[in-house]
C-alpha cells in the first residue's frame, strides 16, 4: 500500500497514463484486491525468488534517518496446499510489514517533496 493506493509488486509498474492502483472490493465481510498476481511455487527457493522480484518494485527513499526507508506497507499472503492421497490440507499465511511512523523534523523532509507527502500518508494510515 503506497500513498493510499494498492499496488501489486509482482507486476511491473504501469506505463505513464495507465491506472496505478488495484480495486479493493468488500463483500460478505471479506476484503479482496481485484487483479492481484497469484504465482505458484514448488519450493522455498521459488518463494524467495518471488520476494526478490517484488523487492525491485517496492518504493524506498533515503532521508536523514534511513538511507533505504520503506515508503509503503507490505502484505504478503501465501496459500499452501498439501495433498497425501485423497487427503488435502490447505492453509493461508499473511505477513504484514507496516512502514514506521515518520518524524518529519528528524527525517528533514522538506515542503513539496515526495518524501514529505509519503510521510503524511504513512502517518495517516497508522493513526
């Protein structure tokens, strides 16, 4: 979640002029993000490679307190299906990494900069 917009880090950033965010749909008490990439993996190495691929598309910026500050919240969900004969077990694991609250005076973010705008969205979403 970057600047109040849901993006899929497994997809390359959209071309200029194309919609950036994915639609969020709430139905029957469940929340779904339409259009998310679902990538099957067969091993831990495959899953780790997906995380590396997503890291390339993640928004980071430097400021006075951190040279690679995350500018977004990250949600990773894994669906695991194991089968032994006719027995099938399914599980879902969700990991959430929230961007930390920004102390603007300590980060030395300046008026009109992207870093200051991002800090505002980060702080607002954590309130």
